[in-house]
């Protein structure tokens, strides 16, 4: 969700940003999110074919909720020191 919150992305871009997720898992989740109306898949008739994923209005609304949950977690949830370093690294991307 976060990777799409900045705008449309191709599968390869998403896979690169979400390096902790296998491509198979990413493909399955994108299909599920598309079925739920959270993600839109747009196919461009080019050679080679270009496919982009983006958030729908429903997906953008969910990002707002997730941001609020994230803010709550930052205030109230203590992470082990090594988890804090990993979190900062992810934010820097």
C-alpha cells in the first residue's frame, strides 16, 4: 500500500521496493487487492506490454487509516533497538 501511495508503479518497481516479499507473494497480494477494489491494474497496449498498478479511491482511503495507525504505533509501541534501525532504513527509501 505504501509503495503505491506515491503514484502508479510497475510490478518490477513494486518488487524492488518490497524486497522482503517474494515476487510470487506480491503477485498474489496485488490480485487480492484488485479483487477487493483497493488496487487498479492498467494495461497499456505497447510493445512490450506495460502494466501499472495504482490505488483506487478506496485504496487511498485505506492509506489514510494506515497512516493514523502508524502514528499511534510510533507513540505507543516500543520496538527493540535493532527494529528501530530497520524502520529508519525503510523510511529512507
